[in-house]
């Protein structure tokens, strides 16, 4: 994790400012949209690049009662470092054989279990720990990724889990699933997934499972599908103020505020004649006499190389475009004759209020989704936290 405790005094090459007040406001907005459900703040992959510890703390301050991660290592690190109140539950779901089941049980984590191998391993670890494991059985209701298929597989998993519960080795705390196309409202897969989820939950409950929480909604479902909220919503991208897809509207349309602002200090400004090739491969050639600005971030910092020739940057109040290739550590913009001072601020993306591009603009420029833009910002870019205290 890349936490920077306080705003630095020295100018930085590049920085990702993280506005924790915006994150708290997003949590409150999402909770208001799902008033009957608890909120899980999904902080996997270092909170989508925003910093897991400060984001988890801020989400809890604003009313999240669950924290979610993909890997057990992420969840264990948060339990150890985040100083979250004991009653805040932490769940992780991406397990592989031989994973740290015993540590997870001893840390009181909730663990997602999608198949028999995982149930066997967690049960054995619980026997050794002498403490029951909090197990959440995951149904594959149509995503076709992780999760237990319906039918005989589900019957076997539920039956074995109930036997382990009767032996005091597990407590089945949840039944859950994940949606394939919630970011495409009205997609024909959504209603059948919800129907199958209800059926698989009903089957487990008929067999005797008494889950504390049933859940299937991610950010887009939390925003658009009240019938998917059940007892808990698992929100990731929306916490960070990013729209799950342009189809759902802008963050502002959704009442969300982007949390990350990525900026860099202009490292060099120079005059060049027309016909001057720029950056590796000379894929940009100056159309006439102009000025070039050097922006000292590159693909090693998470700037997509696919945004070569297309990525937008605000410099001196104007949008400029990546000229030629994004290199490992730097790229160039054509400043059209303007001469900002070296050290001037170049804003790659942020909320957009100062006229800067957004993560969504970069996603479009790179042919990807805004999730990937923020998540890939590398550890070489310091995170600078704003509004850390309530
Ligand atoms: C990442 C993830 C989420 C959060 O998804 P968003 O679209 O970012 O809200 C929820 N559930 C699971 C299982 C996930 O892997």
C-alpha cells in the first residue's frame, strides 16, 4: 500500500490526490440508495488504486459496516493495519488451494466459498484453529466465473456446509452471488440471475441455512436495481466516485464525486520547429513551429500506452493531447506555442470542476474502462490524502 500521511511540502513529480471527504459523501449517497441494506466497501487492489487503509477507514466513518477484498492477503493486511472497530466485518473471496485459511479464521474474516475443495480446506483449518470459520457460500447464478453452479453441485456444497456447521466447524454467515451485466440496464441476463439467486437462497434456507446476509449487488446494481439489494450491497467503483459505465451517466448524474485527482509537474518546456518528430517511433510530428511540454509520468506509473496520441491533459487552462507515444516514465504534449513555467501543474484527470479531464475521458482515450484507469496507477505515484478527518 502506498499511503502518504500528510500533504508533502516539496513539489512532487506526480501525485494522486485522494479526497476522503468525497469518498465519505459517496458512501452516504450509496447508503441512501439502498436504505434497507448494509454497505460493504470493496477496497480490493489497494482500494482501486486509492489506498486501502485510508479508504476503508473513511468508508467506515461514513457508515460502511463491511469491508470487501478479493484476496485473503489484502483482508488480513487490513485487519492488522486499518484499526477498524471489531464489529466491522471483513470479507474476501478469491481463494486458491493452500491459502491462509487458519489466519483468516483467527482474524475473524468472512470467507467466500465457491466449491468443495475450499469447503474442505476451511473446515480442516477450523478444526485446527478450534474456532468456527465464517463461511459465505457463493452461487454462480450466471456470471460463469467464480461460484458454485446450481443443481447437484449447490446441493452438495450446501449439504456439506450444513454438516460442518452442525459439527461447530463453520458458521454459514452468507449466501451470495455476482452479476454479469448490471452495468447494462435492461440486459436480458439480469432478471434470470436474480430469479436463480432467489431460488438458490430458498433451497439453502429450506435445508436449514440461516444466513446473516444475502447479497448480489455491485455498484451498478446498487445504483440501478433496487430489487437486487437484499441485505447487503457490495460497492467498489462508485465509492471512488466513478460511474460504472458511461451508459449509467456521469458521476454527477449519479450523485457521485470522483475521489482521485492525478497530476504531474511539467518537467520541461521547449521551442521546436515544424516537422520535429516526438517520442519513440516519431508517431507525432509537429505540424509547425511550436512548444512541447514534458509530462514526467508514463506507463510505469500506470498511464496507458494505449493512450498514445489520444490521452487528454489540462495544462495552463487548456486541454492538450499526448503527442506521440507514452514512454515508460514520461510523455510529451504539444503546447501550441504556450510557455508554461517548468513546474506548472498538468492535471491528467480529476472530478472535472477545474476543467480537467476525468478518468472516464482517459478510459475512452485508451479504449478501456475507468476502473482500469484508476486501478493501474502505480506505486511510484505518491498518494496525498485530503480531508482525512471527519
Ligand atoms: C469487485 C467486486 C465488487 C465491486 O464491484 P464494483 O463494480 O466495483 O462495485 C463486488 N463484488 C465482487 C465479487 C467483486 O469482485
